[in-house]
C-alpha cells in the first residue's frame, strides 16, 4: 500500500504488526481496508493433508489484484495464451461470502506425453487463489498458491508458492520423502512461474470495462465481478 510493513514475531510466537495479521496455511496474511477497520472474516483451516508452501517466487509487476484473480476464470485465454488443449468446467463457480471456488479439467500436450488434470481453485478474497491437484497415478497431491499484494498505485507483488505431499502409503523414509516433496514443489512452482510470464503484459496493459461484451468462451467473468464488489467501499467503475 505504498509503505513497508514490519512484522515481528515475539519469543512466544505471536505476530506484531501495524495492520491486523494472521498466520494460516504456512503464510502470514495482513488485512487492509480503506477505513482501517479489521477484517470481518477469517481464513478457513487447511483442507486435507496439504502442507505449508515449501518454495516460493515473487516479482513486482504492473497490475491489480482483481485482474490476477479474474485471469483464472477467463477460460478462452488459457487455451490461446498458455497452449492448453482444452479447459472444461466440472463444477460451476460459486461464491460463499469472501470465498469463491470452481473445479476445472485441463488437458495439455507436452513434448513426450499428454496430461489431463482436475484442478480445484479456491479464492480467498481478492488477494489469494489456491489450486489443488490430485495425481493418483503419481501418488501425489500438489497445491499451488497465487498471492497478490498491492504495493503502490497500479503496482502489485505477484508471488507463487507451492507444496506437494506424497501418498502416506508409499514406504519412503521421512528424510528422503521430505526431500522429494520439496523437489516436486520447487519444480511445479518454477514451471508455474515460467508459464505465468505470458500473463504479465496482459496485467500491465489491461483496462477495466464495467460492462464488458462477454460471450460463452469468456467464462463467468460477470458473475465473478459481482462477487468481487463486496471488497470495495463502492462498486468499481
């Protein structure tokens, strides 16, 4: 928000900062509002056996948090810009207070093989999206975070963080298991960061249209924007 935020941890483990802070999912979250009121909602507990992020990458860009989050439901651009073969909606987007979720199936042809993955996407306000991926053939569950912090007018800090959890039924000693999970998370996060570069010029040049001319290939952008209005003191124009 144009200033640095100092966060301290006491010897007892508590967090101290000038803004309301929470620690959840292995991430420190800071709440901010136009009138300095504390957050009116709490982050949910982690679902399943997903671990805290083990690796992250960040870069400062031009853009707005809502543009980044809207990027996930702009379905057609995923095919055209990221080289995905197809993207199907399995469960329709649904808002639940400050949370928004959907499930998609994504097919991608890679140099030596093709993949079809079901990806669950859940938004936490306008600043975070969590993508969860089950890979039963690989005995693996993976989580990819997209975290966006406004740092100044028209500027954001774009951060990707990831974790991976191997099937507990796999008989792998704890130390090699942790090393393998960290390596998988780092590789996935590196790939996601590389893949996201195609979006950066879009974030930089995008203009917000209050009444966009949408078609069936654009995804539920209108419904998402209606849900997003709750985070503004007045509706964006």
